[in-house]
C-alpha cells in the first residue's frame, strides 16, 4: 500500500505532470479556448511535447510557461520548433529576494521562460496587417552581394554565388503604398550584435564561435543563438 502511494506521489511530482495539472485548470482551458477555438487541443498537445523535450523549460514554473504559451496562442503562432514560427526561450534572469535567515536582500538567478516569435512568425504577423505587398528574408551566400550603394542604401544581390558559405542576411519589404526597404547585415555584425545584446549567449562564447555557427550546418536542440544561429539572425533583420 505504502509503495503504491509513494509511486503515485513520485509520478505526480514529475514536471510534465505538474504542467498538465496546471493546463487542465478550468480557467486556463477557457483562455486557450478563447484564443484558439477548435485548435486548442492541438496547441496544448504541442506545448506538452515541447516541454517534455526541453530540460531547460522543466526548470521553470508551469504557470510562467503557460503565460508565455498563451501569448503565442493569442497571436495564433504554433510553438513547434520545426516550424519556426515561435519559441519559448529560457533566460536565467536576476531577481532580488529576501533571505529568510538573514533578512537581507540578495540577487539570485531564476529560470524565466520568454515567448519569442521566430522569423516566420514575424513575416506572418506582418502579412496579417494587410499593409504589405511582399516581405521576405533569407541568407546571403558568398559572391551574391554585387554592389552596395551607401548613398541610397540599395543593395544588389544578383552576383554569382561562388560557394555555400553564408556571409550575411537580408530582409526586404514593400508596402501597398509603394514604400520599400532592404536591410543587409553581415555574419560578423550579426554575431557581434548577438554577443552584446542577447542574454541567451553564454559569457564564455566568443564572437568567432558564433560566426562559425552560421556555417557549421548543425541545428541544435537548444533554441537561441547557440542552437540555431541562422534562424535567430533572420528574425533579427526582420524585426
């Protein structure tokens, strides 16, 4: 009897079971239903699948994860990593708390889930506004940049591709009123940006190592600059 009870308690304490219990609360179910309608169950299943396969998410409070998932649901962006529309990234944020023993305030690191649209998500949100004639983003290979006009900002990408080496990223859009704009960022500048501003990049990771990730052909299981540099770079030029 005691063994059975202990097994049940251990099972209930599993992170995924705590997440499921939180999701099944009537108020949470109602919020997902209001945001997604008949697609609610599919979205929730993908959230549980995402959580099960990501150990960093399992260190976060289930309620915090659901708040971020609801943001994705409200925008109708799926959380499937393979689709690239949206992600939940875990940052170790510094939080000030009061030490119960000493009564003093101190800073501790707390795993904090954060909803981040992927580059495909940004494109979809832009097109939904009905203001864009076209919007596109892609990698630029060695040899493809033929000319950069510093005066007008125009960039010619009609050069002959000489290798599969990625040297940069571009985003182009044209509005219905005729206004258009192109942004091009080199791999070196993108890596420097990620190193300086992204909290997901480890302190020991160098700019050179980030540059190498653009062409190593490896798509890591971890979301972010160190897991999928090129997707993050495309998202950045669009944003």
